[in-house]
């Protein structure tokens, strides 16, 4: 149900209750006037009380209709609650997906950070090499450096593809 329909139902509900609150005293007064006109002086309490049977039946009917209307309102509220719970569950699922994506991206970023530190380490070792053993180590370090650079490029491509995939969703 839309907000507009809910407002209309609430307005009807208020109108019905105002009408009932006005109707109750009117019926009681009308019943009393009717009883006093029909019987000028009631001598026995039993027949006098039986004359109020009309008011009793009216109020019983009003109470029953009030219960039925209350049940209708409860069904309406339950329907609205179900809709809200459904929306809430959907939002929770979307939040969970976003969190999982964020975790994946943070793992890739951590790997990139580690590779960056390793690359800097090997670059520094290559710069400082100055003898034959250092040259051999430099060649090994350059190979490692190139491997880490490839790993870094692959991780960046992975991160970019994951970001594009999330934008498409």
C-alpha cells in the first residue's frame, strides 16, 4: 500500500470513531426519552430495564464492528511490516555483497603494497652492488624485481577488472 492509501484509511478510521463517539450519547438520550415517554412511571424495574435492550443491541453491534475493523487494520499493518522486512532483507544482501567486494579489493591492495615494498628493496640492492658477487646478486635481484613487477601489474589488472565488474552490477 502507498502512503496516500494509508492516510486515507487513517482518515476514515478517525471519522468512524468520531461518529461513534457522537452517536453513543445521542442513542442513550434517545433511548431514555423514548422510555420515559412510553412509560410515564415505571413501577417495576424489570420491564424498565428491558426497554434499554435496543441500546444494548446497538452497542453490542458497534463493539463487534469495532473488533472486525481492528482485525482489518492489523492485517494492513502486517502487510506493511512484511514489505518493510523484505526491503530491509534486500538492503542487507546488497550490503553484504559490497562488503565482500571491499574485502577482495583490500586483499589485492595489500598484495600490491607488499610487492611495492619488495620492489623498492631489490632496487636498493641493485643500486648498491659494486663487486662480482654483487653483480651476480644484482642479476638475481633484477629477475626477482621483474617478477614482482609482473605480479604487481597482474594484481592491478585484477583490481581494475573487479572495480569495473562492481560498477556494472
